[in-house]
C-alpha cells in the first residue's frame, strides 16, 4: 500500500478571501430568512388575536346561557373570570368561563367590549390591531367578533 501525505502550504485549507465569501453568503441568507420570518410572525399574531376574540365570544355566549344576560360594559370581560360585583349582579353565574383572565391581544392592546354591538348584535369583542386605533389596513386592521 502506498500512503500519500497531505502537503501543507498554499494549496491546503481555506484562504482568507474564501472565508469572507462564505461569511457574506451566510449573512445574505440570514437576512432573507429574517425578512420572511417577520411577515409570518405578523400573520401569526393576527391569527392568534382572531382566535382569542372567538374564544371570548364563545365564553360570552356561555355566560348568557347561565345568567340570561350579557355582562354590562362597566362589568366588562372581567365578568367571564370573576363573578361581577357591579350591579346588576347576575344570578346563575357558574364561571369562570375562560381558562385564564382575558389578557391583551397579540400586540399588547386591551380587547374592546361593546354592548350592544353593531348592526343589532348583542355584543362586540374587538382588537384594534397593531396600532391600537380604530380602522387601519394590514397589521393595523381591526379584528372583530362582528365580522367586519
């Protein structure tokens, strides 16, 4: 058998220029992936907030089935977690109606509760989106149980 020895010298290993090129390629790929990830993160926030609004709406319906009324605006969504102490105190409250207190939406804004809701609906639960203001488009668009 013949064994060959590797020759060390200018032909062995990576050169400095090749290392810089590889680092540059990695940086470009990382930037592309990060840009795509931000877009999907915003879609995930919208989807999570939509699911939260739907869960709170279902809890409000369960509250109504037990008490015969929806919480008043002053009682708010906290009535789904703790029995209201503000008048009118509902009879038949068997909550809590959610697994945890109603928190903020995916952007850190409080959910809005209106009673009555728009267009003759009994209530509305809404998030004003990323900007926390009514209206808007894209990530700033409102998410509502009223469906608009």
